[in-house]
C-alpha cells in the first residue's frame, strides 16, 4: 500500500486518504469519527485538536486526557488529566511501556495527548499510532493562549 498519498503520514495513519491498486480507501482514526459525532469539529491533518474540542470530548466521557509532560516541564497540573510522562526513545524512553500505561489509563476511551508546546505529544501520538492506538494531540499544548480558564491551576 502506498501510504504517501495526498497528506498521508507514516503507514497512512495521519492522513485521510491512502491509495491501493488504484483504488482510494478512506482512512480515519477512530478519534476523528468520535469527535465528529459529538460535535467537536474536525481534526487537522496533523492529528491535533483545540482545547475546546478536547474539553467537550473529556466532559462527554468519550476521551481521556493524558498529560505527557516530563516532571521538569510541569509548571501547573492540568485539571482532569492523567499524567503519563513520555520520553522519546532517543532520550531513553520506552514506547512499549508508554503505550501499555496509556492503554490502562484510557480504559477503552479515546486518547487526547497534551504537553507543553505540542511537540512531545506529537512524538507520543506517533508512538501510539505505530502500536495501533488512535490518539490526537492538543495543538500547541499548555503554552498556547487558548487554554480555557481553570484548566491550569495557575491561570
């Protein structure tokens, strides 16, 4: 299968379209469909959503919010999030152990990842996708201006 078709990412998981033998197959991660069903608008091609979309999904108990920041990045806890720090394998992290922790914490719900700037959560999302776990990342993390009041204890 050619996973590099129009906007597709590694193994066709990030994009919406993958091509196979001239036929077009629609590929949408479960979280995209879930967010569309509960009215949370669309996920961009990079697998990110806004804080508002994440909050709606979390409040509907349709998704779990996973805080992947490492301890040195945590300046304030995130209300309703479960802390599962992610360390990239090139820095000594274990993607398999991380995936197991996320799967246990999510209890079958969709996974929304958040970090400081959105970089670590995208790394974590890629690790989960490689292991068959659909997830999305909050665009630009906790440092963006659009963090709703009360989500971070210091704002």
